[in-house]
C-alpha cells in the first residue's frame, strides 16, 4: 500500500532448471526488468493463476497473457533472451547463502 515498498523475488526451484519448467519465473523476472509498476501488478496476478500455469505447461506462449498497457515488444525481446543462468544464480544464493533447501520458501524483510 506504500509507494516506498520494494519487492524482489528470488527463485529457489526444487527441480532441474529447464526452459520448459521456468516460464513463470522467467516471465516474472522479465516483467521486473521491462515494465512499469502498474503493468507489473496485473500481469503478476495473471501469472499466479493456476489455469495460466497449466496453459503454459501445455505449450501456450507467455505473450498470450500480456495485459493491456504492457510494453509487449520490450517484454518479448527480454523474455526470449533471458537465459537460465539467472535462475541458477538465484538458486545458488538461496541454498548457499540463505541456507534454504531446494524448493523451500522464505520471506525476507529489510534483508533479514
């Protein structure tokens, strides 16, 4: 509710990282990098929907779910070039620094 709040997401997958099982994670990261806050919230809500996850797993392109007001060109360019290394780096940080088990979730506040 505050304009001074910052949100970040770290991925800590429990399974082997592949393109076909990281569509949502890559979509979220791409949105952080290319979109305004107003577009981010509505797209994130759409990605959090179970039907969207099922559809993506079945092969639907993520661009199908872009919401009005999003910069579709910037999103698609970044999404198509965003490698899996960033997710692997997140996973290493979660497990080596934060001492989380694979797939374990956590909430950090003020870096703690």
